[in-house]
C-alpha cells in the first residue's frame, strides 16, 4: 500500500488503521473473556439441572412397582431440548431419560463431576449411596453458537461505526489543518516580488516554528535583493563616470595629436571604451533582471514608458527607421517601469542591429499587453533561434555586440511570470525576425 503524500491523508489513514486495530483487539479480548464467563454459566446450569432433577428422579424410581424399567418422559409441548439427561442405576441400566436424550452420547459412569467429549459437555451426580446416578449433557455446538453470536454482535458494528468514525476523523483532521491550509493559500496568492512577512499567528504550535523560519528566510532574501539592487545601481553609476572621462580623454588626444598612428590608437581606445561601457551596462541590467524587484505594487500605463524609450532612441538614430504603434486606451501593467524600459531598449537595439539595414523596425503594443518588436532581414535558423536567449550569443557577421540583450529580456520575463516568444520569419512574411514580450497586466486588465 502506498502511503499518502498529504498530511491530511496520512493522519486520516493512520488514525483509521489504529482505530480498526484497537477495535478488533478489544473485540477479540472481549470475546475471549465472554466465552470464559459463558462456560462458567453453562457449567453452573448443568450442575443445577442435575441437582434439581436427581431428587425428583429418586422419588419417582423408589416409588415404582416395576423396578428396572426404563421410563422416557414425554414433553408437554414440542421444543428444542438443549439439556438432556439419563438416570441410571449402579449397574448402568437406564431408569429415566429425557425425551430427546440419545444414550449413545452418554459415556459410561466414571464418577461425579464434569466431563467433556468431542460433541458434549456433561455433568454427573449420584444419590442413595451411588445407586442412582444422573448425567446431564449439553451439546458443545450450542455453546459455539452462542459464542459466535456474541462475536458477530461485537464485530458487526464495525461495518457501521468504523466508516462513521473514519468520516469523523477526516473531518476533524481537515478542521485541524485549516490554519495550515490558509497559510498555504496566503503563500500561493503572493506575487513573485512580494517578500513581506506571511501572517502566521493562527498556526498550531507545531507548525509555528516553520512559519517563523520561512519569514526569516523571506527577510534575508529581501535584504539580499535590496543589497544587490543597490550594488547594481551604484556600480553602474560609479563606472559610468570614469568610463565617460576616459572616452573624453581619448577623443581629446585624437584631436590634439598630428600623428596619424597615435590618432588611430586613440580612436581604437575610444571604441574599446565604448564597447566596455555597453558591456558594463548590459551586465548591470542582467544583474538586476536576475536579482532585483521587477514588479511594482501599483499598476501603471505601459504606453508612457514605451513612448519615452522609443522617442529617446529615435533622437539618437541617424538613418534608421523606427515606428511606434500604441493603442488609444491605457494598458495597465504591474511590471516595474525601469524593467519595461530595459526590455524595450534591448529588443529595439537587437532589431536595429540585425535588421535595420533591411527595412523599418516596428514597435507595437496591443491591448492584450503584448509588446511586439519586428524587423526585416534574413531568416534565423531554428537551431540558432532556440539559443538566442543564452548568454553571449553573438552574431559573428556583426561583431561588437554584447550577446546579452535577449538574455536580459528572457530573465525579466522569467522573473515577472511573463513569456518571451521569438519567431523567424515574421508572422505573415517570408523573412525577418519578431520578438513578442507578454507584459504582466493588472488584475482588472487581465
């Protein structure tokens, strides 16, 4: 038998089995005790029957005119005779017997007291100096029948009491586990970003320490996430300033020198520093995507954040086409605005880098919360498409990228309970690439 996985099932099954075993054990012990008491009662009845009949039999036999004649007593009415008896003289001749007595079941006289054969329990007694002897017999089947009825009386209630008791046990266990069930419901109802303490004041004392340990773990996780987020923000800010200064120095060196070789080296240094800046920014974004808080407590209109990011990128573009299509009504989402900006910027930069030369890059937000960024260009092979969200997957034909853009978006999708769907070719076209990011919507929007 497979043990149930649930605590309620284990408690119900174990208590039910324990109740059944205890009931059977109690019924067995009771049946044994009752059987012993019954034997004493029936033995007493045998003896009393013999002692009551023997004086009557002596009076009847002594007053007879014909001695040595067997007399069979006729019943007043038909009935089952449980006790039968024989009255014999000293020579073993039958002088008196009950109407249903079978002499074959009565063994020869061997003294006063109880005897037992394979089929009967007997008691013998004598009077007139052992010249008149009586033996009373009771079938053992009668005693077995009574004992069987008692066992049935003790066992049959199990068919009714046990199911009722099991139902009561299940209800009691379920009622007792209600606080634990409510605690689990409170945990399940929490969002991925909610690391606040879980109320556990109504839990039993056996489960209370577990809830306290869980709340302690949530506190440590919240502190760790805040520390990581603070470190990522501070590191990005602190690195941005010296890198910008180094790029400015390289540009100044290139403008002041007349040596072409030195100017070229300054240009190379500038490009290297710019790549380092982009790589550092991507690594900070990835650190935040994997460890920071990406969902906000209040919903906001996703259109505003997307409009700011796309318009900012349009101002920095020179010859690339970038189209933004937003719905007329608000799209309320619970994703953090900074995280939404990171998602949009990475998807658009990926599209501009790999598809802008082949046509317009389109950014579309649907009322269902789907952020769709598509571009024209060559079809991405299915094997490579499945690996695009892995780290440092760079296009060898277009070096200079970080290989982390889609990785960052995939990490944000995973942390926010969203989905990132990559398709190539674009739906309804023979070429190109499309990225669909499903924003987490507010409850009323969903």
